[in-house]
C-alpha cells in the first residue's frame, strides 16, 4: 500500500495548514508525554497495532505505566488544527507530503538528499516550544518503512523528552555548594537543584545520614526524596543487604514508615565510577495502612574506598504519571560520586 496522507483531503488540509501557519506564535499545547500523529484513518487502521507497541512502552513504577500516550487524528478531523499545535507531533510521509515538507524546511533538511527511513526533528514548526519528529517513508513501501522506522522514532522522542525533564528539573540552578559540603564532610557528593531541601541527622557515635527532598508544590501531591547513609566496607553487595538496610532506615527517618513490596523487584550489579555497585528496585507502601500511600523506590549500594554507601531514592506521586519523576531520581542517583579515598 502506498500512503498518500493527503489524497482526497488535500484541499481541506491545505486550508488547515494555512490556519495553523497563522498561529505560529502560539505556545505549544498538551503534555510532553503526549504524541500526536496526523494520519488518515484508513492508514492508521493498518499501522496502529505496531505503532502503539513501539511508541507506548511501559515502565514499572508501582504498576505498569505507559511512558507515552499516542493519539492519531485524521487530516479531515475538525480538531486537526488544534492538535497540530501540541508539544509533540509525529509526521510520516513521502517527500511530496506537505506536512513533511514543512517540517523539513523548519529543520533545514533537504528531503531529496535523505535516505528513506530517515528520522529527523524540527522545532517550533506550528507552535512555540513544539517538537515535530518526522519520518521520510519509501515510495511504494510506505507501510513497511513506517513500521521499520518506529524504533528510531521512539529513540528521538525519548531523547527529546529526557532533555525536557532535565530542563524542568534544573529550572533552578544546581546546588554545587551542597555537593562540595557533602564531599568535605561525608566523603560523597550528590547534585540536586537548589529547590531541594536537605538535612543531616546525627545517628550517634559520630555517624550521620543525609536526606535531600523536594516536596513542592505540596507533599500530599508529590515527594521526591533521596537518603544517603554509610557504614564500613561490607563483604558483599546483595539484595538482602539493600532491603534490610532500607527497612532499618525507613521506620526511623521517613515521615511514614514504609513496608517493602519486592514482588516486582529488580536487581542489577554494575560498576559505578570504577567501584562495585548494586541497584535494587521495588515498591514502598504505607506500613500503617491507614492511608493508601505507595510508590517506587530505587536503592543503590556503592562500595567506595573505606565505606559502603546506601543511597535510597523514592517517589510519592499519586494519580499522575511517574516516568518524568523517575527520570529525575535516576539523574540524582547518577550524580553520586565517592570523594573519600581513605579513612
């Protein structure tokens, strides 16, 4: 089948494009994880299953959640002009497709010079703050080349989304003073935005732990918390050690004691900055059971010189997608560095 997205709708879509072009200064609409595909219903019926399978991957938080939500709109739909102003628009077409040509012009791409299957992105095509991810299809093999290009489309979308998450996360600058102070006092550094609060708790006997936390705009709506503790070097890094350590800490140092549900736990051994490390994931739940609070956690054990560090990142984000906030916690975990070389 040859995809001719604008076939019988050419005149209508031309009018639509003119209307959209007149709104170029409008700020993009919609959520960053919402993907809009402008495609005739007849074509969408043939590629929908494969497209959703690739572009709507799931991540396990406290349950399986889609990372992205795909919506398809026919060029003849009465709302197509509004939906083309969304933050993320996906365009598939051959080199004579008007939408693809507009995206190529905005990205300074010569369609004649591109190989079919090429995926590129253009900014601010029909709205400010918009990203259009465009795919050049092969003439005569449009359906096949659409499906073949989907992994590259997902990669481009995900890279752009991650950039967006980091920009939002670091809308306030990085708290470099905190990282320096932690390194000087406790032998590790961690980079968080200045909007995070932090506290050092004395455990007695010269030991301490550090909690950094962001509960804006309201702790009943969103909490991102990272706790760092340490002890003398352990013999081995194990899942049991990580969960036992977490059980000791959450009962004392978290506002709500947390019960661990490791039914869907994952365990990964890796090297971090040249040191042995272990990651354990799972779900925490309100131990008291009086309030149905729950969320995902990620624990790192890092065997630094002279000390083993325990880094526990957890999220409370009821009734909202969690992928963005999980990426934020992973970014903080990824900033962890051992700064102590010896006792």
